[in-house]
C-alpha cells in the first residue's frame, strides 16, 4: 500500500530532489557567462565573493554563482565537469546534511563546491577522510581547483611537526583523518600556552565515508594516555592459568553480548590458584578485573579475526574495513591480556589523560555534513544523534547491476566450495571477480582453495593494507580475481578493463552477510558504477555467525526436513528477505548500544566542556589575579561551612579543625585561641580570613614581582586542573564499571551515574581551587619560569592504549624522589611527576 501511495504522490526524497533541482537550474544558468571569463577573471571571483559576503550577502545568496565558478575551475584544472547530480549532492552538503551517492558517482569532486563556498568566510573548512592515503590524495587532487581559485589547502596526517600542523589548520581548507582532527582537539586542551594550540574554532566539516566514521566508530573513544606503573607479570600469570578453565563449567560465553562470565565453580578454582579466600573482597578487585580480561582474551578475541601478531606486537584488525589499526590498543587491560595470551611483550597499562568519542567531537562543529554510498539504512541514527538527515542522490546513469538472491548452504564447507566454483567459471571467461570476506582467516582459507585450483588472485586484507589502493584499482581488469576483507580499499574507484563490459562487468561475491546491511551494500556497490554492467551474489551458510546467532533456526529446520546436501543451496527472494530482517534486528540492537554509550559519554562531555572552556579562559587571560581573589573567598566560605556550619551553636564549632585546615591552605595564623568565640560572628571570621589571605597574596606578589606572579598563577592553575581532571577521568571510569549493578536495586544506572558524576565533578572543582591556592602560597622560585610547553610523556591510542612515547620537549631529568622543581615542598613523584 505504501509503495502505491509513493508512486501516486512521490516519496519525500523525490520531493526533496525536485526542490533542490531549482537551485541546480540556477547554477546551470551561470555557466555560459562563467565559461567566457579568463583564468585571472575566474580567480578574481573569489575576492568578489568575499567582498559581497562582507557587505551582508549570505552563502546561500552567492551559492549558484560560486558553484558555477568551481565547476568551471574543475573543467580547466582536472578536465572534469561536475554533472547535475553532483551539483545536487553539493547543495545537500552545503545545507549540513548527508548526501548518499552510489560508488563511482564522484563524491570527491562533489565536495569541492560546498568546501569552496564555505571557505570564503575565512573560518576554515575541514574535509575528513578515513585514512592518510585518501586525505593526501584528495588534498593534492582537488587542491588544484582551490589553488587555481586563490585558496590555500592544508593537510593533516600522522607525524607532522607543530609548525606544519599549525600552518595546515590556518589554511582556508584542511584535509585530514578523523583520528588526527580528534587528537589535535584533545592535545589543544592540554597545552600550557595558547600559541601552542593548532586548531581554530570548529566551523564546518564534510565527513567522507560518514557512516564508517560516525556510526561504525562511534563507540570507539579517542584517548591520549600516559604510562601507569604496574607490573606486567600478573597478565602472564592469568594467561597461563585461564586455558585450564573449562567453558560452560568454569565460565560461560555470550557471543551476542560479547561477554564472558566466570561461574561459582570457576571462581573457586581461581581463588585456590591465587591463594585468596574471597575474590570479591575489596582488596581483590584488581585480581577480579585481570581474570575478566584474561577470560575475554581467551574466549572472545580471536587471532587473525580481531587482531594479528606482527613483529612481536598485537595489532587490532578494524572490524569494518579489515585494516590493521597501528597505534590503537584495546582499553582497560584487554590488550595486555591478549599480549600475554600470545606470548609477546606486555606493554604497561596506560592512564587516560584526555578522551572524547567521535560522536561528541563532530557534534561540536558549527555545521556538519557527510557523504557516503550507504547511509539511508541508518538515517534514524544520524537524525537522532547528529541532527543530520539523509538525501539519496540519483545516479548520473541508470543502475543496471544485477543483484542475485542469496545462495544459502547447510555448511561453511559447502558454501566455500560453491564460491570457488563460481570464481572458476567467471575466471575462465575472463570476467573479473571481487570477493568480500569478513575476516583475515576466511580470506586466507579461500586463497588456499584457489591456489589448489591454480586460479591466480590477489588478497587484500589487513596484512597487506599498504598495497590496498593499487590492488583494488585493478580489480576490474579482465580475468582479475581479488579477495578483500570487509571492503578494505574503500574510497578507491574500480574502473573496468577493456572488453570487460561485454563479459557482464565486475562480479561481486559476498562470502557472508554482515551484521549491518550497509556493509553488504558497500561491497555490492563496487560493481555497476556510472552505468557499468555488473552483478552480485551473497553466499551464506547456516554456520555463519549472523545465521547462527540471529534467526536461522526455521531455515535450518527446513533444509534438514527437505534433506538438503552440503553443496545444495536454497535460493529464494524470501530467504534473502528473512536474512535482511535478521540484519535489521541486529542494526537496531547496535543502535541501542551506541545510544546507551552516548548517554554515559554525554555526562562526561558536559563536564569536559566546562573544564576545557575554563582551561581556555586561563590560557587566554594575561592576568588571573581576579580569579585568584574569587577563589580565596569561595574556599574560605567552604571551609567555614565545614567547621562552622550556620545551623549549629558556636560552642559546637570545630575551631581546632578550622585552624589546621586554614594553615594547610593559606600561610596565615588565625589565632582563634585569643578570641572569645561567642563574641565573634561567623561573618567576621570569614572577612578576617579573606583579608589575611589577600594580604599574604599581595606579599607573595611583591616578593616575586607581578610578571613572575602572573606566569606562576597560570602555570599552577593549568597544572592543577590537568592533574585533577586525569584523576577524575579515572574515577568516572571506575564509577561506570560498577554502576550497572544499581539496576539490581531497581535504580536506573544512567541516572545514578549522572548524579554521582555531578557530585564527583563538584568535589574536583573544590579540590582544584584548594590545591591551586596551596601551591601558589608555598611556591619558591629560583629563576623566572620559561615559556615552554609542558613535557607530557603521552602516547596516542584509539581505544585505550599506547604507541611509543612522544615527548614534546626535552627537559632536564628530575629524580622521582627529588624535591619537585615547582617549589611545593613535595617529592617530584608525588607532585608534578605524577603526570610524567
């Protein structure tokens, strides 16, 4: 019925396209006049547009002419004229929406129009890609258009020095990866001087492969971490013991929830092994944590699927692209547990210094847009989380790819035999084949089978990702057979070789259905680009993870009842439909998980925004004396609330406690023993304390000089904020780990987390104020502090671990037990050395 109404009335997407077509017509109307301009006159249009904007015109006002200018520049520099459908996509991107455009429709060129238009404001535009290769390729390729029109292009990739990074961000247009943009934001919020920040305020971003970055990686936090001091022997100890435990007897595994739990019997075995009475005692919490991670590493994390071992290191395999994720580590000790399991060197666990999710990073942009070949199936998530709607852009030429129904087999062996037969048939007639697998293990299994048949082929998976762009680009040549793990090589066009169209074009074979329909659609979308012929078919077995875990029982029962052999398939559109329904269930489940993760992260995000905005205020202020004065008043009032509460009789005030506490923070003598408490009001004591503290503050300033005092205030405040924030992140992690248990008491864990997190945050703010004053009043300076960046010995990870340390600036080594050079009187390891 819905389809009938859509045919009569037209669906909402078609109406949207019809509305946008009017703007495309305006762009086209400018083409004849723009074509007549000389190169210099075309370049001068940029200055003209900037002037018009300064006089009050809006970006929407100049859009048709600006897009026509970019179209002409693309013709002159790249010999590429954007099609009308590409202009459609460009308008959608400018409006801060997601443009779904099929593979091969030229998304890279589409982005140039809204990028140029929005760069005219001078506030900067970020083009976000999934890897360094694409960022570099696109910045150089499309950069020709921008430079022809007088705009500057920057590139952010791994291992850039500070000057190059700063220069790239100051350019009109900056290309880079999601990781680098996110890490630079975090690093900017750890600097000691504002001139060491690299990013400008986040203005406008276009995210390429937006589903990969904002959906697939949404649950993965970006983390900057430092080393925690802890022995690694405990990991090896558990790695040797856990394999002796028996599944379903000593522990249970839930693959759907990706969790593993020890049983009572298993716990008893562990207690005997460790020589402890009760593993759930408070002092044994760390041991319990190590057990959980060792079990997870043993039972859930599989070699050559979730990770590989390369050059003595455990490298994560990206679940969605099959690429090796160098520098990423699993968080919370899981990576160390896997290292111990595989018998390689266990790196020290890390301490989180700063963290943010992609969800919260990209929501900070004033305007956000995205493009991909597959977004419509996740439109609800894009709308709810990011406020982005999806517009499906029509293809330039009709899609003629043939998508065959799924072929379902009883066993994995029967399925792979059928896959090899089909590859062999295609290869004999010269038709190129691209085969998608879900893991390295499966791609190597298939490769071995093809070798035995003498079929030449290329394997493209995480182990060979360095060559992925070159391999994938040749996958459309006559007779080519390419095996790719989860569409590694995404972002690279497959162009058909000579005579291939007549053979039916590129044939796609999927060896398993993915949990998300999007990933399957990405694989299919590699064939049939720009009106090319092509075909696709998915091969499935009842032993595949999706079928095994999510709804294969009725199909399996039918196959058993009808007496199907291993190599006998069921092919029917209804079977394909039931599989897609299973995928929809999983997608909904995963969306719920991501939403749940975001509910927790939003609590941290609110706190992060407060801390970072306060920190930025400190960075940008030349004089913080007013803030210090206010801090003194707030701390004094808080001390009095503790030791001299308003609602109790003066005789019950804790005068001794008050004296001690005041002495600990301020270098003042209260001399309360000389006062008659009943004759002195609480207000008088508060005023006296504030006055004495301010006198001590002025005396300190006179002793050090105003310039040194201002520098010290800023340095101590930033140092204290950073240390307290790190401790707070750690405490919030621990709170979150245990908060789920509140559900057993009929309390909502998220609400509990919000309340307790708020209380902890307020305590942190109080602690920052007190420690800032404590250090400021006691600091001794032998020489004026140098304006240099603090030495964070940090490493950058994508999910909780570390790479090699990257010191920012080398400084004289201070012994851990030496007095701290900041003058606090504490040992270095108990003071500033805690962050090193």
